[in-house]
């Protein structure tokens, strides 16, 4: 596969409340926690939960919603973290997606190597499924840490994406605004 994501199991800190899901991610994961790994044409790229994933969420959830729509044809996304900065143009080709990337910065300075590896072509369902692993990790951790979110819109949308995923056990999807058992 030319595109995959390893969500890992980063250590999590308690987060009693947060402005939104991205803020909760920034608070829950320490800067030294295990990173997620995005694999682009066999090149591993580290994604820090605290610094990268927290920033990517605001663009990731809408992108996955858009890719999942029946009429989806193309999209452009700018990943704007300091240590994961890239522009992706995503175009549907039959049941697959072609992703053209301009790499600006990555942990490890792999931009030139990533550019040499070229486009990624991945079945649309697998693209969404790979990112769903990362979202599942976050939704589960937010639920386990009893995070009260002032703005739960993005969190609710992420849960809805996971609920549509055929391999998501329903018991890991918290259902209330306060996303855990009473503490």
C-alpha cells in the first residue's frame, strides 16, 4: 500500500475540559508521547499528536466528510503545522484517490524524499479507513479522559465518521456531550 497510518498508543494525560477536540488533543498528549506515523510511498512521516494532529483535525474531519460524499471529485487541503506542512490536491480516479503533494516541512526533513516518491494513489475507502484509525484513537482517548468540550461540533462529526466505518465497534463511541462516565 502506498498510503497508511499507524496510530500507535501514545501516553495520555487527564484533560478535565477543553475548548474543542483540537484543544483536548493538545492537552491530553505530552510532547514526548508516541507519534502517529503516516506512510507515503514507503516513507514514514512522524505526526506528533500534541503539535501536528491537534492542528490537522480542523481540516481532516471536513476532508474525510467530503471524500465520503458520492459526488466527490476533488479537494485541496493545506496541512499547516510547523512540523507537518504540506499542500495536498486530491482527485478522484474511479474508486481511488490520487494525491499530489507539495511538501513544506516534516519531522526529520523528508520533504525532498517525499517529493521524489511522487503521487499516492489509494482506494478512497482505504484512505478514509487509514485516517479513521487516528480519529478512533483520539475519540477513545477523549472519552477515557473525561474531557468536557465547550464546542463539541468537530468531536461529534468525528464520531459520526467513525460510526459510518464498518469496522468501528459501537461501544467506543461516546454518546453524550460529556464523553465519559461520571468521575
